[in-house]
């Protein structure tokens, strides 16, 4: 939760949270900075789990029961996008990132906290070996996606980022990258 606490409070204006899940981020939004949050989440089971967190939300929330590849918002309608442990499970992350780029306003921000491919070769090998089984057990989660590179290749420039292993967890599942990226005009 500590990394989420660094990222989510940076959200501003009209926010799209992709992969809202059980809405654990709701308490972290600053109501003085956020106008509205659209919560994109295809899982009806997660929507049920989210009710309690949504009820105590300090900001207005509209739930969108669709996957990241099908964002039903207008072009250039979102000021900031929040991604917390989401990109790993989106089946077609290329399409999802293209949709995020479309709906984000020029100079809009992506605020991300994601786990992915470790820099250490020995850990990468284990991530690649375990990836298929891991995905079957954990809802399609991929251990070996390259977070920073995926964001950059989708038309965003990284303003700042940090990457590290989460202490106390196995290294193959705990390499995280978090930071802020800006929509580039030329994509």
C-alpha cells in the first residue's frame, strides 16, 4: 500500500482509474484536486467487493464495467490516469494503452505503480518460467511485462520513476516500477 500512497494522491481533475478492482485506492484520492473518478473494471466480482470502499469515497465515482481495451470516454476527456497493479492482467495491453492515450488530454498524466520484469537475469529467467502458471492462478497476471518500456512505447514520456523489489516478497513477483508519465503529442 505504501507505493500507492505515493502515486494516487497525485491524481487531479477528471481521473480514469484503469483496473479499479475492489476500489482500495478511494481513500487516497485528494477531493481538493479530483473532480471525478471513472473506475474501469470488467470484473463483476470486483464490483461487489468494491461497494464498501465506494460508499466511503471522498470523491464522485462512476463505475465502468468494461476492460481497459474498451474505454467508453471521449477523446481528450481525462486529466490523469491511475494504474495500480493493473497492466499485468490486461490481455491486450497495447490496445489498452492506445485507448488511454486517446482519452487523456494533451499533457495529461499517467500515474503508475506496477509490477513487472526484473532487471536481474536470474530473476527474469524465473519470471519467464513461471509466467504461464502464475497467470492461470492469478487471473491472467503476467510476471514479465516491461512496465517503463511499455508506457514509453505507447506515446508517453516518463517524468520520473523509481523501481525496486518489495521487501518480504519473492523477487520474481515483487519488482515494481512507479512514477508519472506525460502524454506526448506526436503519437
